[in-house]
């Protein structure tokens, strides 16, 4: 095997010389030619900075590479001059980023942006340049490259933009591609397309890939070798098969255990206690010691060395000869704390009947309405008490709008929202205040869903003041305390401001705020998608506890199928404003009927990709809800399309009592 | 009835200044109790530039405030009549404090530190012979035995007052260090060392240096101005230093009161347009686009001229000249405010548009909060940093605008001392030969110092309040 990139003892520091943050601390690994090396870790553990440091693109002047060597085929990149580096970047090592939206220049056409690299590295001009660009565009699977050549980034969808980014990276015919969370911002169906594309390109060009990801499943699909990073250090390196067969470091183990799956439905998810340690201190022992359940006495005083077992290296004292505690690690697999399945009563608490939300598109001087974006088009749902209904779909399919429409936060065009026999959309603004008290919402981004200028107690109290149910300040304060303790926060912290809390803690506060209004139904709009896996596990546990205790009903809006499998009782799949399939969880997830559901589930990357089932790969992307296709909305992408699909929208078909689907196949 | 030796006069601008002072004091107290509001201000005073500009601005504000306490003194009536009579002239505390400057009026121009007048005059000397000479000044250097001693006299005054300044500085520094040592529970010596090597939490070294510079300047100028005209005299023999000091209040009033007029308009309109959308948004947008397309100077000129006509026709409404001039100043502020709110309004509208869609506003609506409480609890507090930045940035622009408008002739009343009026009169002075340069230079220097300090301050404030800049600092 030929080593392409060899990194030894790389350290990058941020901040003052005296007390620097050390997000990358003595990191060593090597990447072989034509292989994929995955850096796995939660946010803030230094993955991205490691990648940037390789190219010497780490933010200047706040950070600096203080030690180590980066050898690309024997040449030390850290010793090169800046002008020599310009011939490495993009030519021999290329990079693609997480957010394709912000990594393309909006004022240049796609062709110009790809051409830039070709002009610089290969001095290509004229016809040759043009042909090469077209060539690249078609090699990343962009249909109609001659047309797209002249397009601006805003004319392309997210998946297309990421393809363009890959085309730009490929333009230099690099030996190594650094992919920094290349699919995190994309939907699962698009993610599957992009991952396939990367694999295919790798097969053709023998390019090595450094994949940075927090997603175990993506890594399982893509990587040849896996390295787990924690608090600025690599704690475990192993080939993929070995890694997924048996992880050895307690941290990696915990990561696996905190993933929600259907098998763990009865259990509480494992959580990692505490937080990632501050990176500015000097570590005397293992960095994970404070959060490790198996910590030995000398873990906090002696820095663990590497322990090699086959090809798997682990930085942990537990693997020292004489410590047979690895057995212990295995026996304590799941912390058994059973959840009782909640029995769902029949009488519905919330009914959506043929709900439509259309946003007018206005144009011209007099703002005439020229069309409608049909964000939600004929959606009917029934929520029963203590039930969790998961609303699943790709971004842009209108699932968030459904949530907002239930709370009357967006005007409803047609249909009705009935909560406990009251039709909410017929109430006056004043009546609505009381009418929707039982409905609350928890948003996706815990950072933007709290006013940064209010203390936590003010945030939580807001519900009580606007509800005007308790004007007594003492009572309110007591309620805030009990709510904070209920969601697992120290009530003493209530006079702090939101920015002093971590993402998971903030999401707890948001839940406490929703609970303050004493709701029956909580709409959870992707409450965990901005969080790391271990934190996600905490929030999911909390939601389940609360459901059991307070008999809450959840409408869980998400795109994460694993979470649905763990949490939901029933599932509704949405496509372009309409529900294409709904039913109980087992029915929809185990035996999906609609081709879209099948494709969506097939696109979800699996941890064990040994049983490689034949999955349908969806072509293309979600059409615009302003001009939905005639007939079945899905027919353009459907592998089983029939002539009648182009003409009419299918009626609802009952598969079983609880399972409905809208497709002409049935 | 024992009557006061003066009656207080409350000019309109005085009242507004007191009001503003009250608002500022209240905000300072309010901010002190709120950690998230205090944090950016801490950043401001941690920067050297920040403390320097604050100290300079404080000096200006101090002079301006002294000049804003007005009264009319009694006329010493020999006849002891029943009724008290008061001077028609309105005096301020500043006038009293620098009485010599105000009263030592020469006949006409004289250069800085001059002992003789700038222009020649026919004079009879002792032997009643007519001669065409530069006459001696009444006050400038009048205490000197011979004019040759001038340099020596100036030097000795400087040395004495510098020593005084130094002693005062040492005393103040010792007090400060003592206070800090107590506050942070350090030993006196350690606190002294911290400050000296600049490792204290705030840039106290800079504060002390700046304090030294200010004390030196004030002591020297004060001592020298007793016997000399430090910055010369103007056409009617009035001391230019006196004029420059009096101009400070005019400049500050224009810079601050205008924002007082502008802010309610800009904030209410901007938030209303951004939050309520629909026809309210349309109306407000039309108003400010229309207002923006009228040249501001034209609007100001028209309004000021109209006011002037009114004042000429109704002299009975104004007891003193000062009141009249003050009315015009206030009106100028209002007009400037009315023409300059559009920029801030536009920014606030855009920001509100963004904020109203933010998740915490949605969450608050879901909790059943009313529009008014959302505006008050969520939107307004999150706009205040923009308001803060733009107020500080606008300040220096307005001070300069006053100078330009007065130069054009539509600014403050000609009887009111202002930098603009000083520059206006310099038009003729610059045409003389030799040039009368000191009036213009003094006005320029005082204005420059104020505007520079304000700009530096604005810079630091923007750095501290801008959420984008903030992240870099973290």
C-alpha cells in the first residue's frame, strides 16, 4: 500500500500564546492512495480545523499550526512557501465544504467558477477550457451541461450546487479530496446520490478521500479506515470492518449506544454524562476520563498511550495488558431502564381536515398575485392522546408549514384545524389566545429560538404572563424552578442568559418554555437535528419521559428516520405538500408501499451495509411547490410510473385499517 | 421678601438637555444591573481608544452642561426700589466660571498672546503728537512692565501651572490607585505595578496618562488666559477662546437633541413598517422615500427662513435675545431630525422584518403574547444595538452639518456663538492681509477634536455592539 498523505503530530492552536485553545493536539494519521479515510467526531472536537490545517487554510491570524508535519507523497506541506502552496491547493488536494450555498460565489456563473481552477492550474484557454468544463459537469451527473454552464448558483438546487462543488474540486484532478461534512446540509435522497457519486469518482480516478463526518452511518457506507476524534485528539483508528464489528474506546462505544434505533424502543438511550472538556487546559490524563464510566484510578493522572490490536489502535488505559475490563465494557451494554409502550386512546385530540396553506406569489408594481406556492395542499391528520405522530419528508415538502398552520402562525387557506372540538382557524384573535393554549411548539434551532436579551426565567415565565393564569410572582418563580428541574437543569441557573448554555441545554429550556403553558400537544419541529448524537439521545429520553408523565401528544416533524423508528407510534410521509402514505410505524417503516417511501427509506445510510439490499435510488429533486407537476406529484421521479400517473392524482387506498397510501399501484 | 440674587432661566434646549441627561443616567443605572447589556460596554472601556475618546467627550460634555444652566443676575440697584430688576442678558454657569474671558474685551482683532492690537490706529502719545501705531491692548499682557518680559512671563506661568497640574495629577492618581486596590483587594504596590505595566483589567494606564494631559492643558490655558488672549480676539475684540468654549454647547445640542427628535420617529416608524407589513409598511415606505428625495438643505433653508419671519413678526414672545436664538437652535434640531430619520428607519425596518420571522417571536406568538408585548419584549431590545451604533455615528455628522448650515446662513442665529458662525465670519478674515487665522483655526481645532473623539468612540462602540465582530472576539 502506498501512503499518500502522512500527518504526524499536527497541533493547531487558537488564541493567545499564553493560554491557547488546542482544538488540534498531536494528531497523526495517514491516508492511502485510492482509499477513504473518515474522521468521525462530534461538533467542536477539531475535525474541520484538522482538515483546514492540512491545507494551511486555518483561520489567520487567530490560529496557527505549532507543530507536526504534513507529508503529501513525501513532501512536507508545512515547509512550503505560500506561493508553492497555491499549486498544491485545488491541484493536488481539493476540498468541498458542508454548505454548498455559501461556498459558491453568487455573482459568477457555474462555468466561470469551474474554469477558474482550470485556468490557474493547467493554463487552459478557449475551446479546450470550455470542453473540459462541460466534461466535468457531465462527469458529476449534471443533466444538460451546456445549459447549466451559464447558470448562476441561485438557479440550482442544493444537491446540484454540491455537485458543482465536486466538479470544481475535480477540476484540478487532485490526488486527495477533503470532504468536510459534504452531505450534512442535504436531504437523505440527495445525500445518497452525492455519496454514490463520490464513490464512483473514487473508483475511476483512484483519488483518496478524507471524509469528515459526525454521522456514523455515512462513515459506515463510505470509509475504508475510520478515526474517532475527541477533544482535539484521535482516540481510535481502525479499518472499517473492525471498527463496526467491535469498537474499543469507551467514547466510540457510547456514540454507538446513543444512536436511536427501533431495537432500543423499550430502552432509554445511553447518554454521555457531562460535556466535552474545555480545550485550553493542560490534560494530565485521558481527556474522556470525566465522562467515562469505566475510568480506572490512573486514567486521570497518566496520559494513555496507543494500544495496538491487529490494525485497530486505541488510546485507552483499559486496553493495557492486565486490564480485562474490556469484558466489563461489553457486559454493561444497555443501561436498562425500560420505557413502557404507551397505549393510545381512541378519541382524537387534534384533527387536521383537508388543510391547505397557499402562499401568494406577488409580482409587479401593484403586487398582483400571479400564482401560489402550495406549501400544504390537502393534508388530513389525526392525533390521538399520548401518541407520537412523525411527519416525515424532505426539506421543502411543507412539513414545517403544517406545524405552523396548526398553531395558526401562518394563515390557513382552506380546511380546518380542530383541537378538542374547537376549530382553531375560525376563532378571533382574542379567542385564539385561550384556544391554542394547549398547543405548543419546539423549534429546530435552539440558538435562534430564544431571545438573547432575556434571562432563562424570563423566557420560561413568558408563557405564564401571556397566559395570565398566575399573576403571583412567587408562584411563577416556583413554577419556573420546578419546570427547570423537570427538564434536567439546575434551577439556580435561571438568571443566566441563553448564550451561557450549550445546545442541548437550550433545547431543554425551549421544552420547559413549551411546558409552562401546560399543553396537551407539542409540535416538535426537528428538535434534535441541530444537535450531536449524544445530546440528541438526552433530548429524546426527556421527550419520552415527559410524554409518559404528562400524557403529551407529539407531532414530531423530522427527516431523521432513525429517530422516527425509535420514538414514533405512527408515521405520515409527506411529499410536495401532500401526504402520500400514513400508518402505524411498523407498517410504514417495515413494509412501505408508496415508491417514494420505499426510496426514502432506502436512501437512509445503514450502519451495517453488509446486507446490501437493492435500493431504489431517486433521480432528480423535489419539484417547486409553486408549479407542482400534473397528476401524481411524484411521477417525474417515480421508478414505477404508469401512464395514468401523469394525468390524475391518486385517491387514498386503505392497505389495512390504519395504513393508507396514495398511489395507483394499489 | 428676601429675593434671590438671580432668577433661573429655563431655555427650551436646556430643558431637553436635562431630559436627555435624565434618560442617560437612567439607562446607565439600568445597564449596570443587566449583565448582557453591560458586557458590550465593558468591551468599550477595555479598549484604549474607547477610554481616550470617552474622556475627551466627557470634557466637552462638562463644558456643555455648565453652559446649560442659565439665569439672569439682578442689577445692583442703588435706589433700592421695591421691584427687583434683572439683567436682560442671560448668563450661564460657564460664563461665571470664565468671567475674565468674557469681560476682557478688546477693541478689535488681536493675535494670540499679542500685547498690541492687530490694526494700526491714530493715537496721541504723551506729547500729544499724532502717530499711526499699533495700540496697546487693554487686557492682553497689560500687567507687564515692558513688552520684552512677555516671553519670560509666559514661560514662568507655564512652569508654575504645570507644577500645579502635576501635583493635582499625582493626588488624583493616588486616589484612583487607592480605590482600585481596595476594590480588587490588592496591595497598593501591586495595583500600582499592574497599572504601570498595563496588566490591569481596564486600561488604567491610558486613563491616567490622558488625565495628565487634560490637567496640563486645562491648568496652563486657565492660567495664561487670565493675562493674555490665548487664541486671540475677534473683530469686536471678544476672546476667541471664550467663543470656542461657548460653541461647544451649540455643537453638542445639535448633535444630541437632533437624535432625540429623530429616534422616536425612526424607531416607531421602522418597527411598525417591519412588523405589521401590509398597508402600514407601504405608507411608511412612501413617506420616507418621498422625504429622502427632497434635498435636505432646501427643506432646512425653507423651514429656518419661515421661522425667522415668524420671529421677526412676533418679537413679544421672546424676552431676551438668548431665548430667541435658542428657539431657532431648537427649531434647527427639529428640522434636522425630521430630515434625517429616514436612514435609521430603513435599517430598523429591515432588521424588524428579519426578527419577526425569528423562532423566538413565533414561539412567543404561540404562547399567546400580544403584538405590543412582542414588540416591547422581543423586537425592541434586539434593535437597540443598531440604534446605539447609528446615534453615535450620526453625532459627528450633525456637528459638522451645523457648521456647514451656519456657514450657508441657514444655521443657528447669528447672535449665537457657534463654530459655524465663527467659520462664517472667517470668510472676511481670510481675505485680509496679513491673514487673521486664529478664529478659523480655533473653531477648526475644537470641532476637529470633538468629531475625532466621537468618531473613535463610534468605532469602538460599533466593534463592541456588532454581533458579527463580537464572535471574533470570543
